[in-house]
C-alpha cells in the first residue's frame, strides 16, 4: 500500500508541475506566432493565446507514462492512446474550421483502442439495483462515451476558467469514487487528470492568460471518458458531469441538431453597459447553462463561473453519494 | 438559482430510477414461443422499452427546463 501512496504523490506532482512549468512557455510561443483569439467578455476584448492543449497533453503523458513504468497495464495504455488521439482531433479543429459532425465521428474512432485492448467490462453498474450485462450494447456505449464526454467538456468551455475548474472538481470526485469502490489502480491513473486540470486552471482562471481550445477541452473530456470505462464507473462519472450534461442537453433541445458553436448565429449571452453578462432576449438564440443562470439577471463573468463551480461541487457530492450507494443492494 | 440545483438533483434521481427499472423490470423479461426469433425479439423489445424510457426522460427534463427558464425570467 505504501508504494502506491508514494506513486500517487509522484504522478500527481509530475502532472501538476509539468503543466505549471510548460504553460508559461506555451503562452509565450503562441503569442510569438500570433496564435491568439479575442476574449469577447473582457472590456476592450483582450487577445488571449490558444490552444493550451499541448501543455495539458504533456502533463497527462508524462504522469501516465511514469505510472505505466511501475504498472504496465492495458488500462493505462488505453488512457494514453485514446487521450492522445482526442488531442489530435482537437488540434485539427483548433487549426481548421470543420463541420459539426467531424468531432463526434473522429472522437468515436479515438475510442477504438479501448475496445482493441479489451479494457472494458460489458456490465453497467447501477446504485442500489446491481449490474446489467449488455455485451453488444456496451461496445456501442464505449464508442458513444468518448465523443459525449469530449464534446460535453468542450461545450462548457465558454467562460474564463470554467472548463479547467469544472474538470478539476469532476475528476477529483471520480478519483474519490474509485477509491470508495476499491478500484485503487484506476483511482491512481485518474489522479493526473485532476492535477493537470488544477495546474491549467491557474492560467485559465479569470482573467485568462490562455484558453485550452478544442485540443485542451477534448483531451480532458476524452481522458475522463476513458477513466469512466476502464474504471467501470460510467454512472458515477455521468453524475459528476451533470452540469455540463445539462448544458449540452439545453443546447441540443433548443437548436434540435448537432452543430458547431461557430455556426450559431445568435449569441445566447450579451453585455450590459458596465460589461456584465446578460441573457439575450433573442428567441432564436440557443438556451445554455450560462443563459439559464443569467435569466434571473446580469452577472459578472467571475460570478457566473462561481455558480457553475457550485453546481459542479453539488454534482460531485451526488457522484460520491452514488459511489457509496454502489455497495448497497435493495 | 436553487431551481438549477433542483434540475441537477432531478436528473440524478432519474438516473437512479431509470437504472432500477432497467435492472429489476426490463432485464429479467424473457420472450419465448417464437423459435429462433426469441433472442432477436427479446433484445428488440428491451431496446424499444429503453428508448421509450429515454424519450420520457428527455420529455420530463424539457418540461423542467422550460419551467426553470420562465421562473427565472419572471423573477
């Protein structure tokens, strides 16, 4: 047990410091190459470097490779390959404007290593009621899961610090849940996700010094999805992700089709004279979590972010309660 | 703002209840008397019930979403 605790501290430190150290260099490099985008929610519209995905990937790869040296398991290999593939998909989307269907299809292909490596159990475990065996359906679930988690995190990346802060809370909830259900090996493999997100949050929080971009958001989301599958905590993972799931649900139920965020003609959020965020009155604009939060009145970007974090903490608690309920059978 | 927290909580309850229905009622169902078509019919009917449950789930959530949105605007 002591060796696992030492390893947990080691991989967490590698994950955190590799992102903490490399991100300032990435910011400088992106600024030099003029790879910046306008932050529309900031007074004066500051130009912010993007994407931060490369430093996020460095953090994940260095820490997971370290773990793989000590525990060479197929599960860690699946995490490494699928997360890297999702990063490539995100990087392509960062550089080129592609259709709404590109990301879901490419991310579905990224999930194939999980199946080829056989790192899944075709059972779906529910709290209180036990498990259901779905051999064929589970393969579809694996293919479906990575695009869903990837795009869900990507869709919540709308305000300074929200995607990385949200991911920090959700992934630590997942790690705690994995410990509760005694899946220590995957709990260990999930630690880098939380620490990478936390280190990136330092630069992504309001006012952002860097944006994760599609490469960053998809990398975080895809790794979360792989952990849910290889850790056999699909339902717990879905619960921890509920605020982001609600955001996607609100968006899809209002636009009624899969489209890229760049294709939205009416912005769901506008600004007041003192540059607070305000829900639009345009009926054609999609309903999002931010628009729903702002429906009660204008708020600053930081305040909206804090509401989303409170929602994340609430669903993280529900996820941990769900993990405890896994051990109870009616 | 508490309505959004309620939305999250309702989604959580729906996940647990949906899982319960799936495992305790739908999964044990067996179709027989159709020979070689038994397993296809069995899987098809179970998948159909699951799809109906998902549609019902989305319908309930849409109603809650509209209620929250209108309540927030009124406030």
